[in-house]
């Protein structure tokens, strides 16, 4: 795909994601569920198998743009209203999680979601993240170490990252 065609595709995806966006309350509950799931797994309350199943259940309900190249993430962030500088900072942060997951042989992709205060609100907030998918043969205790390492990979950790490490 040419860069120009790619840009058009990204524009359409961002538009669709904005139209189908969540309310701030929904995205907050989604993020809280993710953090809770991760910490339940890290503390040994649930197995990797349960984590994967519950994770995919909440993931399916949350529409997001999936990207695999850092420059596409950067471009999509700019299209979503971030300045180039902010987009660079965010994509570098997410790329650290992404490369850490790749190093462990996982499938990973960048995900972008949007939310606004209410259906009629004008201001849209963009929520970037990295989604990981691990191989089932990985032992639970190895996976725990991997997830912690992926969460703490960026130089500056987000509030969400800190809850997992
Ligand atoms: Zn992070």
C-alpha cells in the first residue's frame, strides 16, 4: 500500500472509531477491568487460561483500531488530534511495550480507542494501548514475569503501567 493510500485508510479508521466511541464511564470501567484482571493473574488468583478468556471477552466488546507499525500509530495519533510532539511521545511509550512483547515472541498490536463524556459531547479523548497475545504453552509463572516486564518497559510509566508492575 502506498503511503497516501495508507493515510486514507487510517483517516477512515479514526473516523469510524470516533463514531463508535465509548463514553468516558465505559472506557474507565474497561480499563479498571483490565487492571483488575492483570493483578488477579499476577497475584495467582486466576490462571493464564482464565486471563486469556476473560481478556478476549472484554476486548471483543471494545471497538478499537489495531495497528502493527509504530509510524502508523504516530500518524493515527496525529489524525486523532494530537500534536506531532505528543504523538511522538505517546508512540515511543507504546513502542516500548510493543517491542518488549515481541522480544518474548508474543503477538502484539497497538490499539486506539476513543471516548467522550456523553453521546452528544463534542470533546473526544483518545486512549492508546498495546494488546498482547501469548502462546498457550508458556508457563503461568513465566508469563507473570513477561507481563511485568512488558508493563515496565517504557522509561516513564503511566498510572496504569504502575498498577501492573
Ligand atoms: Zn504504558
